[in-house]
C-alpha cells in the first residue's frame, strides 16, 4: 500500500491558478479533510413533457438538499452512451436565485458540436458554476467527437473570451499509471483537477499504483476518486454495469448475501481509501429521493 497521500495546499498548487479559477470547488479540493461530492444523472432524453417535468422536480429537490448541506454536485453528460437532458439549462432556470451554483460541476463531453461545447462553457462561466469536467466521451456509441481528445476541447475553451472557470479531466487507474500521470503533468493537458474511474475496496491495487506514481513524480493536481453506490447485487444489473465500470460481481454478491446494506458496502470502500490518505471522493448512483440522508448514513459508518 502506498504511503499516505498528502493533498496540495491552497498556498502551493492553488496559488498557481488564475484568479478566475479559484472557485469554492477548487478551494475545497485543496483544503485538508474529507470531501464527499455526489455525481447525479440528468433525466434521460426523449421523455414526455410531463415525465420530464416530474423527473426534474425530483432532481431539483435532491440538489437543493445536497447544496444546503454544503455538498458539491456533479452532473453527467450522456453517461454510458445514453442521451440525457442537459443539466445546465434546467438547473440555471429552475433552482432559483437563492441557490449557489458554484457548488455545481457539470460534465461536458466532446460528443456534441464544437459550437455547442463552447457555448456550454460560456454559459457555465456566466452563471458562476464551480467548474466543468471535460471528457472525451465513449467513441463506440452515440455521435462522433467534435475534437479528437478532451485536451483539445479544454484548449479551445481556454481561448474563449470571458470564460474563466476551472476545467477538469478524467483519469483511469486501471490503465498504465505512468501514462496517466504523464497526462496530468503535461501543461498542454489544460486541466485544473481530475476525476478517476470508479474504484472498489475489492481491488485497489490499480489505484495504489496510480497513487504511488503520482507521489513519486510530485503531482500537485487535486482530484476526486470515484466510488459507486451499489443498491443491490442483482446479477443482471451488475453484468450490465460491468460494460462501463469494473464491477467485482462475486464479491458484491457475497457481501449482500451476508446481510450488508448498500451503505455499509459503500462505506467500506471509503474506509479503505482513507487508509491510503484518499479522502476526496465522488459517489455515483445514489437514489435522488433521500440522497443527502443516505450520504449521512454512509459517512456515519466510515
């Protein structure tokens, strides 16, 4: 297991960020202590008008509760290749003026036209969002990318006048650790922070290799490690998920058959991460209704 990973302080790495990129989200990434953020999915595209309205009511209630608790909320962009409604339009129009949008961090993939992507970035900056995580998007499904790589899109966004906001990137600990750290250290990668692929306490060796490489090469970029909230161990669901993320199917089935709750399974991963000095995470797949209460139950078990 690698030595405990010390996060860079605001006085070091954060001091190198332009003023327009020192948002509350970035400050939270640099601060010491745990940070638990939430990744949510917008409703799927193609719903009827009433179904879309009902779905967004649930989203808005969940987001308001999370933001009131001081959480940062990440929003996917066509996750796992499925078309989703755009989060930015609904959140800026419907959450209301009393909501602090600097706590909201949407994803933006290259799977749109370049004009759309640049407009999205301008709108996000104008509404004061905390950051935008720019990813390439799955090459095998959906429309083609407007640019070959996410770094190309981040570079184009940087050229947009008035768009001063942090831009994030995606890393995969299951790939070659040196290659992944090479990307993060490359100034032309144009990233202010990173998010990792989902990891599990059942197989943390890939993350260990990534953390060791990052420590050896003095990576100062802050990041969030992904954790999945498994609601059950339904074999069909786990098999479907395994098409998109690494899923320890047999181990999860054993845990749930032994009587472990979804909260206990999720908390076990968080505990193993904290043993490695990793206390900044995002949790994916929480149910909208009661998301904040569920998070509190998880944290009580860590």
